């Protein structure tokens, strides 16, 4: 869940939290013997889409690895030449017209795989609970789980044990290893977003709730549980295009937009202090929630100013306001998902009515508690999962 997105790309602070929706990536390295016979392949199985892509390793070698793999200890950006080679490799594939937006994810996959593991034969399977391209950071969750699985297979990242609430077999990863996963995921996110701030991959890697400003992360300890209703408008959109649109507006109206970004920064600072404030009785919790709702309302107004709202988002805002509930878009906007704060004292009956009214307009609703897990590993096949909302 993200508060104060977009301005974060321009240097303002933002707040983001992980939620309990996860992307899982599993990786099986295949025998190198096949490579010698020229039959070795790299396969990617996108479970949710029923699509499988495969590349002969010899073709990957020829197209991508003119230079040897430099090692995965340090994340490197994708050079323009390498990007052009990846684009050519993808052109050789028949991506269904209705799914062309997948090509950004496929490019990030090819970049991360070949940068970390070279052209070794392998089979990668990805599945996700997150709706794609709807503001919940699916691109970051994809890059984090992928980088984590690849780095684990490369022996660069290892589980340290510890208790995971995700269930048996899932293990935590140490801070330095998480840093490495995050750095590689950021390079992948750059391929999908163009100019990401890094907030999505960071919260997806580390989990919980964070304040993020100019690449610096501060962990926030939420003192009271925060529940949100997420409404997916089902209007598809693309983060890269929306971020580029805000840059264009900022270049046309630099003074006005600087003030907007400054206001967003102040809102993030207030939200950060507020969530860390312990509220022990009913009145204190109510007043904390009222302040949070007001800040969300102000943030939504500023996002409208940046030009990233959408008529579907406005419909959700109007519907929830009828029940005195405050909402804001999340992620890049332009459609996608809307967050509605669920106050502690809201009755289930009212919540059911709101959801019924939203779903009668073909929106899809789900309830989440803010503060999910970050990247974790399940050994015996490098399965990695993580969740994220912005
Ligand atoms: N599970 C996945 N498999 C393949 N590609 C993915 C997956 N999740 C995300 N992506 C890539 O990320 C893109 C969506 O990213 P983006 O526009 O940033 O939206 P968001 O991050 O809000 O979901 C998709 O179009 C796709 O290219
Ligand atoms: C708009 C932005 O702030 C968040 C984008 O998130 P998402 O891809 O819509 O989940 C961009 C960024 O911070 O990189
Ligand atoms: Mg994204």
C-alpha cells in the first residue's frame, strides 16, 4: 500500500507497506550435459497466464553474452546494447497480441537470469496473487522474487532460518542478502518502469511498512493494526507511461509541481509519525484514524493535480464517501486499485454494503491488513515469495 507515490520519483518521501498477497518464483537448474548436445534450454512458465516461453541456451549465448558474466555480487544496470539484444530475442517469440504488456516482464526476466546465472539451462516458474498492472506493485514483486530465486541458486543468498508466518519450509534471509536481492530487483524494475524510485522493490524485499526518500529506507513500526479495503477498478494501465506523464507535467509547470511534490513530502512525514504513534484507547485510535483519513484525502487531491486519477477511481471515491469512508488511488493511478481506510469501529454490516455497492459496479474488492512479509526462501527448489502494496 503506498501513500504519496509519484512524488517519490521526484525526491519526496513516501510511505509503503507490504500486504499478504505474494508472488512465488521457483527455479530448477537443468543438467549442463544437455548444453553440450546443443539441446539445453531456458524455460519460463508464467502459471497465471498459461504461457510458457523457452530459449535455446546456445541462442542466448550468441545474442547476449559477448562478454562473460561479470558476477552477481554487485547489481549492474542493463546497458542499451543488451536491452536491444533482449528486444530482438523477444521478437523471435509469438507473444499473444492481448498480452504484449508482458514483454516488459519478459525483458526483466532475461536480463536478471543471464546477468546472475549466465546462459545455464533452467526452468523458472512464476505465480502470483497480485493483480498485474493495477498499482499493487506486481512488477516489483516479480523482480524481487525472481532476483531472490536466481541469487539463491547462484549461492549468493542463503536462508538463515527463523520463524516465518508463511508456513512450514519458508525461511528468512539476512539483511545483507536482502540488500543484494533489492539491488538486483531495482535493476529489473528499471526495465519495467523506466525511472522507478525504488520504493516498491524495497518494501517488497523487506516487508512491513517503510518510509522511503531518495533511496533511503526507514522502517516504520505501526503501533495499531491498519485495515484497508482494496478496490480493483479493473482498468488496465501502465506505470511507465503514467510516470512519464507526470515528468512532462512537471517540465511544463515546474514551480507549481515543485509545490505539489513538497506538499506530498509533508504528508508522508505526517503519516510516518502518525503510524508510529501508540494509540491505546478507543478515542485515541479514532482520532488517529481520522487524521490518517484526512491525509489520504489530501494526498488523493495532489495525485489528481499530477493528472494520474481516472474516472473509475473517482467513481470509487464517490461510492465510499457515501458511507463516510475516505479513499485514495494507490501505485501509479490511471485506473488500477484504490485504497479505502477501514476504521476500527466500522460495523461489518456497513463494510458489506460498501463492498456490495462497489462490486455491483463491476469492481473487485478485497480486505487486507497492512504490513506483510518480505522476501523469503523455501529450499528444495529455490522458491521465493514476497508481497507488496503501494
Ligand atoms: N507475474 C508476472 N509475470 C510476468 N510479468 C509480470 C508479472 N508481474 C508483473 N509483471 C510485469 O510488470 C508489468 C506491470 O507492472 P506495472 O505497470 O508497474 O504495474 P504494477 O506494478 O502496479 O502491477 C506487467 O505488464 C508485466 O510486464
Ligand atoms: C508511481 C510510483 O511511485 C509507484 C508505482 O507503483 P505501481 O507500479 O503502480 O505499483 C513509481 C515509483 O515510485 O517507481
Ligand atoms: Mg510496478
